[in-house]
């Protein structure tokens, strides 16, 4: 999963909400600017942490999935080898029966 845009999305969403609240509260420009800057920095850091956690969890899940697929592929290969052996033995038995009937 691509987690690169997550911090920016979180930061911009928080900034947008801050702007809406500031408009309704009729904040002064200097107070609004300081508040907005603080909110953007804090939520950028929180978004970065969230992206890191998601990336780490998705890598772990992907590693587990790939190892499960490898085990399944190994199991399938063994099963198909067993099936081939059974098919071969069944064919040889049928051939022997045909030869016995012909004689």
C-alpha cells in the first residue's frame, strides 16, 4: 500500500477544519496563523506516525501472506506429485489387467 500521501492528507484535513472553526469563531489573523501553523505541524507528525504504522503492518501482513502462499505451493506440489504416482500406479495396474486378459 502506498502510504506516502497519508501525512499530507491528515495535515490538510486538520488545517481545513481549523480554518472552518476560525471563521465561525471570528479569530484574529495573528492568533489564527499561529494556531494553524501549530495544527499543521502536529497533524503532519501524527500522519507520519500513522503512515509508518500502516506501512509496517502491511509489510508484516504481506510477508505472512507470501509465506503462506509458499507453503501452500509446496503442499500443492507434493499433492500433485502424490497424485501422479497414484495415476501411474493405477495405469500400470490397468495395463497388467489388459495383458492378462489378452493372454
